[in-house]
């Protein structure tokens, strides 16, 4: 089969759109989509200092690669990477190495921070202490550290590798949990509670399906560590939702986009309600928190007792 836009051989059929893509047109299309997401939502502006949360997986590697490609010649935009080492033997140690060599190859400055050094324990240790719920705790610790370090390093934006699939999973999970207020986190620039210590987050890949993100990394020879944190088994619901959405997409191509669009309409309403929401400061660590002591400080205390 030939590419729908030239005579080259097709490497990908986008079934929700009906077009075949050769390597060149596929890459061009993804780049164009990401640029459009950035410009229409004003994700990046003159004077921005962008921290990319880089795990070494395909999505965050693509974000780093694309932002570097788009902005490396722009003297008004600065870019650097933050990598968090949660301490998962046989998994994160390998991806940190991949991440280090990729940053070096691109010439992007990288800062690595570990749970062990920052919190005093690794996720390997945490999972032994907590019988369940460590996947959620890991997420909380990671977001906390990324925000804190990005701010301390002077970042004005924190870019993450969330794809369309990640967004759709979050949409369904928020509905299942009855937590519609969390819809404010959906979209290319999630609305955070008001606190001067929060670094605004941006998701340049929010309209890119995960399978296309993987193909993009493969055709561009972007080295990445395969997905599959060994502790993801702890997050049963997300796994189920992922499978459910993949099955829906198979029988009804493009359904991820319509789900995202529907949620986006709700987000507008929720954001209006949320605007009044202020958040206080943790009395222990000084980071933003909805309670007097933040979840991270609470966790550290729980583990040391
Ligand atoms: Zn082509
Ligand atoms: Zn705290």
C-alpha cells in the first residue's frame, strides 16, 4: 500500500482517519500536531524555561526530542530535563541510564533526583512496607519532587509525556471514582490549585495516541525503555480501564478523541467552579498542600515510625 500523500510505501494506516502514511509523512504529521497543540494552547511562550520530566520511556523521550527540535535554535526558550529515580531495581536503574545517554546525545542538561536521597527510602522499600497503594503513593511522591525541583531550578513550565491514552484513562477513572473536580487536570495545560509554588504543567503530546507515540520513537531511532513498571500490578483499576479503552478503540476507531472532546466540554464547567479554589501550605515542608500536613510528609512519617 502507498502513502496517501506521496508514492512511498506506507508504514502506518491511521484507521480513525482513513489515511496511509509513509515514514516521512508520518513524522511530519506528528510534528505538526504537536506544534499545533503548543501554539493553539500557548503552552510555551517567549522567556520560558522548560523542565521536561524525562523518565527514559518513549513518551517523555519524544517530548524531549520534539521540544529540543522545535526550540533548540530559539534563544528565548531554555530546555532541560529532570529525571526521577524512584529506586526500582532492574527497571528504573536501566531507564535512568537510557535517559542519561539520550540527554547527552541531544545536548540537553539533565538533573537526576532519587527518592532515596530526597525522601530516605526507595519504592522497593516502600512496597515492602505498604501492602497495597504504593503505586498511588509513588505517583504522589513523583509529582511532589518534580514540581519542587523544577521550581528550584527556575523552570517556568514542567512538560510531561502524557498521551491521548493517558488522558482517556484518567477521564474514565475520575468518573468511576466520582471525582469530577479532578477533571481540571485534563487537557494540554492542567489547571492547578492556586499556589505560588506550583510550576505550570504542559502536555505537548496530549492529542497523540500512544501507539503513534511508540511508532514515532521507533522511526526516529529514539532509544527508550519499554513500559511496564513491575509495580503497576498494584494499580488494578488503571490496567482494566486501559484494556477497556483499547477494546473500544478497536471496534470504534477514533473513540479516544470523542471521549477526550466530551471531557473537555465538562472541563470548562468544572474550571469555572474550581477557580475559587486556593490551596494552603504544608506546615512541615512548605510545599503546596490541601491539608495542614501534606501527603508526602504524612507518608515519610508513617514509614519512619
Ligand atoms: Zn508519504
Ligand atoms: Zn509536606
